[in-house]
C-alpha cells in the first residue's frame, strides 16, 4: 500500500483557505477554489461554527443515534434540533458521549462544494480541539474580538474577547477549575502580567495561532459520522462489476423474450397446421374451435361406426364392471346411467369402508372412478360413482 506523502488541509471560511502539507511541513498555502493535487484531503472546522457538548445516549444503532442525538442536547444549544448535526466523537469515563454540534446545512453545503472540485475529505476536526496540551495546562487562543479556550482533550468552547481585559468565559471557567498554567496563542498579546495578578494563574506566550501547523488527533474525525455521509456508499469501485451484471441480466432477459416469441410462433404454426389437417380430413365440419379435441371425437365416431369398440363404450365398461357389481349384496344396486363420458352407478353400501373398498377394486381393474355423491342412510350409505375407462 502506497504511503500518503502529502495532505491538503482546508479551512472553510469565506475565502476557503488551504495549505498543502508534506511530512508535517507546510509547503504551499493559498485561498480560493483552485486546489493543488494531494494524496488526501482534510478539513479544519472553524471554532466559531462548532460547539462541543456531552450527553448520555441510549444504546441504539448508529443511524438511530444520529437522529436522536440533537434532541439529547436540545437544552444546551440555541438553534432548533432539526437544523443541527450532533456527531458522537468519543465515549467518556462517566458513560456520557462527547458530541460535536454543527449546523446541518453548513456541513452538507461544504461537502457538496468540495465535491464539485473533486475533493472528498477523509477527516474533519474541530479547531476547538487542535491546540496541544500537557497535564495541568489550558490553551487560550485569541483572534481579535473572538477566540476559544481548550481546558482538556474533551472540553473547549468559543468566547468573546474584550480588548485588554480577560475574557468573561475564561473567568467563569476558572471559577470551576484552576489549571497550573494557561498557554496563550495570539499575534497581539494583552498585558499577561496584569492578567496573572487579576486571576492568580500563570500565563505563557505560545506564539501566533496557526491552524495550518496544528497536529491532528486521529481519533477525532467528523467525516464518516455526518448524517449526510455516514450511510452513503461509494459505488465507483463496483461500477465495472455492476455493468457486467447489468449486461448479463439484459442478455438473459433478451434471450427469454426471444425464446418466448419463438415458442409462441411455433405454437401458432402447430395449431394452424392441426386446423388445416382437421378441415382437410373432415371438410363437412364448418366450425373449428379446438382442432385436437374435435379430431379425437371424430376418430371415435369413425371407430364406432366401423364396429370397433372403445374402452369407454357401454359394453366394454359393463364387462369391466360386471364382476364387481355381481359381488354387491342383493338389492344394493339402485341405478346405472350411461353417457358418452361413462357410467353413473348408484348403489348402497353398509358403510364408508365398504364404499372405499369397492372403489379401490374398480380402480385396480384399470377404471377411472369419481365419487359424485354420498348420502348417509340408517343402514349405511348411498353413493353415486362415475366410472369411465382408464384411458378416457
């Protein structure tokens, strides 16, 4: 696997500032949408556009978590929950979750804008968490009338700066906790000695703040957690396979349609030929609805007229039935009706078991038996059976 040598770091303010970083050194920087080529792209989310919050979240799947997280911190933010993304960053020791809160529309717009330039960020980190800290240290970044304070690796917030006076947010934070010292990043430093006297905390100059040189924490990443991207699938690697699959389905479908059309035409040709043969053989037939069936009936009529008995004729059927009818008790046979379809035989039986036995004997003799009617009687059952030849 090729090692990544350079990264394009983007700071999405109005001018869309960027820096090309190679081996942790800034080799080029600029602004605008003409970006240099790089192995990877990463984004620094400006401190003024993001805030951090903690909440105790239920154990649900990631999709459901992204839906409910904005409502878990509803009291901690001013904007409406529907407009926010609350992205889980890490689990804290007190079983709460550190969340990055950011405007949903801004995040979607940024990713769409970078996408137009062919960029797909692999990482996005809140600027609030970029200053490096040692144990007992805080970091205060002063950028004109604004700035931010980082008090730990899981806590940071924006604050307003008022000239030479210590920010109000800093004073409030010191009322809750006091570090050993505070690192101050600024181009124009206030009177830090006066601040030390006022607040009783050592302040140390750390130089001008530069997002381009800040070290990224790999475990903190907003990309992949965003609701607008976390469930998207990059289909580009699968395009060749999907194209082949589509072509296979198209060919299979085309082959099926062709075979269906071919078989339909063949069926139509066969029926046309059967119709022609029937009309040729029996020219007196004026109406042809079902040529095979009509041909079968005409052939049966010819055989009967020529003295050839058919299995379904009355005499052959009676010959097949005579032995079993003779075995019935005297007076149990009620009637025998014959039609072209076969014999309808009505007889009485001591019970259903005797009826089933009689039916099975007829079927074992090669006859086709259909039970048409059964009536319960005091002395047994009266049944009507339709009997035809096995070939009919």
